[in-house]
């Protein structure tokens, strides 16, 4: 339930997706796609970070987006 509004009566697991731009020591920028999750059914709910995040550089990201476009999964025009 990524778009779920969190209120005092929220139950179950809630996810928050995000993408981060990270500059490496060698000067290269990469993108990290990850998510946080919280399980409100736990006795002490807390946000947890996904430890297996996809990290790609600009070229790899464009390759992935082009493959998704070729398969018809997305309809996107690159500038």
C-alpha cells in the first residue's frame, strides 16, 4: 500500500518507495531505487530500510528504461 495515508488507525504493512541520486568517490553519479516499510501489526512498529536496493548509473538506467519501453511496459519519450 504505497500511497496509503498513515493515521492512528493504520494497520498492516505500509511501503514508501524512493529513488536517491548518490555521488560516488570517483565522481560518478548512480541512482538507488529502494523502499522503506513499516508493519503496524508489530508490537513496536518501526520503519525498516530495504537492504537489497537496485543501484545503476546513467547508462544502465537508460538501458533499463529502453528495454521497458521496447516491451511496452512504459510509454515514455526521452528528451
